[in-house]
C-alpha cells in the first residue's frame, strides 16, 4: 500500500497561565475521532496509541514557514511540502511536551497536546500572540499513513499501526472573518479547504519544476551538441593548418635544398674530398646560408694559401691550376 501524507487542521488555545519567562505554552487540539470533509477519519485507537506512548512522541516538532510568518504574510502559511522533491520547507519553532485524550459534549474523542515555543525569538513570540488575539493561531497535523483503508463511504480510515505516525504539527493560515469567525474557522479547517489549495499549489510547483528541468536539459543537450560540433570543426581546422604548415615547410625546404645542391655542384670540382665532406656535413641542416658561409670560408682559406705560396716563390701570377683551385676556369691576374 502506498504511503500517504495526511494533513488535518484544528483549533488552538494559548495557555497564558502555564507560560513562563522561558516558554510560550499552548493547548492544541490536534485531531478528532470524526470524519472531516476531507474524508479523513482518525480512529480512537490511533489517538490512544499516541497518548499511551508519550515517550515516543514527546519532542514532536511544531513547524511553520518562518520567513512568511515574520514578514506578516499570515494568509500564505502552509505546510510548504514539495511532492516533487518529497521535502518540507518549514522550520521548527517549538515542540510538544505532552498529549491527552479528551471527549467533547457529543462523546467524540479528541487528541490534545501541550506545546512550547521558546521566548528567545521575541519577534516570533509577538507574532504568535497577535495571531492568537485575532483567532488566527491554527495548526495542522502532519501524519504519515502507511497502512490505511478506504471504506464504502470513501472515507480514508487511519487506525493504530506501526507504520501510521504523527510526525509533526504545522502553523497554517486562516482568512480573517467577522464575529462568527470562530465557527467558520473550525468549519474551514475541518473541510481542509486551505490544505487542498496548498496541495494544488504543490502540484503546480511540481509541473513548473518538471518543465524547467526539461527546458534546462534541452538547453544542455544543445550546448553539448554545439561543443561537439565546435570540437570537430577545431580538429578539421587544426588538420588543415598542419597540412598547410607541412606544405610550406616542404616547399621552403626543397627550395633550400635545390640552392644548396646548385652551390655544391658549382664548387665541387674546386674542392678536395675532405673539403667537400665538410660542406656536405653543413648541408645536412638544409640551410643555404650556412652552406654558403662554409664554402666561402674554404675558398677564402685557399685564396690566402695561394697568395702565401706565390710570395714564397717570387712569382707574380697564379697558374691555371691554382686558379682552378679557387673555383674559376679563367686565368686571373693579381697585382702583387
């Protein structure tokens, strides 16, 4: 059986005579052994289980939408339960210290509880007193019902069971009314009209959240697709740049190699095997200027050596053989 969250509101009495400098004490009518117009029916056994197990329930939280309460938004108070998130958005302001079963004039069993609110928060105490004076201090129980049945009258029967628990009590809103407000107050809380609106608001909230999630998911998918597309385009552009760079480098390298080969071919006959080896070693770097510098260096050295030899023999002209060693087939006259 699916677990149900049951919300049921009844009347509250502020007990000034039992209050003290530390706590504000309230006598709260939590529930009755009678069906309400929400079709909820708490059995007397359910009430007895709470009263007989006070150690289990003492300390039960008293909660409220504290932000709205302190902003004096008395008409907007509710359980603030998100069915979509399965979470309450209320804050604890007090707790129950005892429970008692009483009977009304018609013999209907009622569950009463004594709750305390700390006076430490002066603004909260002030608001609670204002609501009490204006008959606006009303609470709605929050019950988890794991085991229940629906009878032939379509009443949801909640009996004593380990899975059926009173879990908290929440301060809720009630519209201000004229002098007969107290009677209307009890009637409205019994009908659960305010809670039906609250649950409907939760349904709308769920639909809005689902729509927002769907929109954000679609946007995220679009962004991921855009990132993927940009990534592919980047890869293509990078490959194109690499190809162009390689083509450029290959072209420049070929031009350099062609110039180097032409230079070596031009001076090859004028160089010794050892000198040619030195030039080829430099040529491995494929930089024409370095090869050109090396060739010039070798030729300059050969030129200086020829002049030295010529001076030592007293001659004033180079021989054809010596001239060829300098890389020129024509006889050149040097004035010494």
